[in-house]
């Protein structure tokens, strides 16, 4: 994908993604947002952060073995971290454009089309199922039993989310200026804890998993003002926003970053945390 570094050059790709999502008028908001990423797959691969290795290690610590499924793998941001840790990883992703980016960037990885609700793997074939910034898109009443099916006894299910550290003054200001479409409730630590405490676990059927645990780990991403604007432009809320509103939100964000001494010139580290929600298969 070609485009300028500030996110505005992706207008045609975003518009196409919104149009495709909105062709199905009865889709709920969750499905509308989750279907928006494919049109921006190249930008997602370029600008989204990876995950803190300490967070991934903690997620995997109770797993009975090294076989890991990255579910809803996107363009492979979490997959790459798993590879760096030396685990045996298979990636599953429903969006064709995102899957193509994953295969292009990580050609050695076994990567398959599929969804959390219909995982294309045999029973008991993995020791852990991890999901990076994707579990909130799953229909866990359907996906939970299928995740339990592919997990070995005692296997781990963990969702990981990269969140902005709004304990840092300029990051808190960025969240206010950018708006909830760019930095939403799951994107800052306090509300991330509340949003993920139990809402993504199965609510029907037999008890499949034990009580959830949460933990957070320091992380960061090297950015410029322009590339941080481009990162925020890949958020689902921004991708489905009407174009006039999206351009206005990005312009506000760009102006704010230009006004802050921490972000006005050159590269800086965006303070982040990788939050983890972990459960074990009963």
C-alpha cells in the first residue's frame, strides 16, 4: 500500500473498507468495526506495535507445552513476538488482506484462514491460544467452546492488549484531543482492566476456563508525530468514521503533537503497557 506517513494517503483504502462493511445493514457495531481492518492492512502492518516479550512470557507461563495458536493474528504483530521467543506457532486470521500481510512479512509461519468461532485445527492440538488486540471481536459464547476444543488439558487462553500509558501527562492529553474513536476505553490502563475483567469469557454452557488473571507490562513504541497519527488512523473507530470527522480528528491530533515539546521534533518513545488477561482450560 502506498500513502503519506500521516495517514491521509490511505483515504481510498479506508473508504473502500467502510463501504464493504456497511453493505450488510444488519451487522452489529462489533462486526462493523472488526471487518474494517482489511482495507488498511498495509498501514496496520507498518504502524501498529508489537507486544512486550515479558507480557507474552507471562501469558505462556502455565502452558503445558510449546504449541501456540495466534488467533485473530492480523498482520502478525503478536506472531512475530512469539517467533522471537522460540515457540511453535500457528496463526489463524479471517481477513484475507491481513492474512496476506502476515504471510508476506513472516513467510516461515504456518498461517491459515479461519475465525475464532470456527478454528481450523484438530482437537487438543495446541497448548496455548493467544490473541493480540483481537479477543474483543470474538463471539466468546461460540468461540469459547471451540478454543477449549483445540486446547490440550490445562492449556492457556490469553488476550493481550497494547494500551497507552495515560499516567504520562502528554499521553493523557493525547487521549482527550484524539477522541474515543482513536483512543477508546480499552486503550488506557484503568478502563482496560474493567473492560477485560470478564467480558470476553464464555457466558453460557459448562465451565470451560478457570478464574481470569490480569497483569500489565511496560512497553513502548518508537514514533514520530506523523507516524503516531498514522498509527491512530488504523484504529477501528477511525476506520469506520465518516471521512470529514476522521480528517478533523487526525488534524487535531497532528496539531496537538506539534505543540508538545515531547513530540514536536524527531523520534520519541510512545509510553505503553501490554495488558494480559489469562485463563486456563479446566
